[in-house]
C-alpha cells in the first residue's frame, strides 16, 4: 500500500512537470470562406487578408475582451 502511494506521488509530480498541452490561442477574427481560419487579432488584419475571397466574422469561440469601464457623466438638471 505504501509503495502504491509513493508511486502515485512520483507519477503526479512527473505529470505536473510536463508543459501544458492543448492550450491554443483563440483569435477574435476569422475568415469565413470554404473553411474557417481564425488567425487575426483585428478586423483590419482579417480584411487585408480576405481580398474578396471570403468574409471576416467574429470568432464565436473567442472569449470577449473585457470592456473598458464606461465613465458616466452626471448632468445636473436645471430647476
């Protein structure tokens, strides 16, 4: 039983020391043509590449970037 616990600890330590795999960067813009190609950080980059051979669309799998906090201006009403 003790040797099984030691083996499990060693195996866990070895697995944690390996680099994380399966993590790919998700780009927010894609070319939609015959296939989807999501390699673009901005819509402008995408449109320069498309050149009438597809459409630029937002990547549905990309996480939305955090919105900048909106400043609310406070206007006082005249009475």
